[in-house]
C-alpha cells in the first residue's frame, strides 16, 4: 500500500482486476438469474439457489483482487471491502429502484479498498470512477437493460484500475514539465 517499498507490476495488477471481474460477472449473473428464477418458476419473490451461489462469490471477487494485486494487508482489505460494499450497494439499489446499479456501486466501492494502492494513487480518483460507473450503469439500464447488466458486470473493478492509470498519467506529465493533465 502506501508504505510498501516495491510497487506491483501493471501486469499483475491488471491480471488481478481481470480475475476479479470474471468472478464478479459470474456473481452478478447468478444473483440476477436466481432472483428472476425464483419469481418465475416458483411464483414467489424469494430468490432461488443460484442467488445464494452468486452471493457466496462476492468475497471471492475481493479475495482475487486483494491477493492478486499484492495488497500488503490483503485479508483485512477483503473484510473492509465487504463492509464497505454492503452499505453502498443496499441503499443505492433501493434509491435507484434496481439491484444492478447497487451491485455495480457496491462492487466498485469494495474494489476501491481491495485493490492495492501505490503511493501516488488517489482514493478520491477511485471513488469518482466508481460514482461515474454507477451513474453510467443507471442510465444504461434505462436505455437498454442488457447493456446495463453487461456494464455492471464488467466496469466496477476496471474503473478503479483506470482511475489509477489516470493519476499515474497526470503525475508523469507533470514530472516531464508538460503542465497539468486534461481537464485542469
């Protein structure tokens, strides 16, 4: 994290993001499928067994992200990621009146904590990326549900990684004397 001596390689960081995204996509799909299957096949609002499996995969996405990225306190980061994800996901899902936006925001919020942060990475930039992802998923769901679900499956962890890249790019451009980055 901030005090670690050797930064993690970009290849390792993006491999962790890719692995966590695959687990997250499976989790979101299973939770949505389980909820719909329970309502359709059993004529009840209770979610089916696939929902339980999808919910059980949530910590494994954060485990893949924290341990894969070489977080120095990976176990603690996973616990904190879970503790952050739930209070973000549940109220936002209720506010947005859709579960998908809540899942995307919850996974993104947990990713802010679980992904290893180097000395120049900004938690603020990561949070902005997660908020932008949640807004994008919310808007996309209203236009095309399939595209919105796909975005919710693929973007939260990637957005956190892209935020780190933006901060790195800005720092590199400042150190070369090119002035501030775009948007400033």
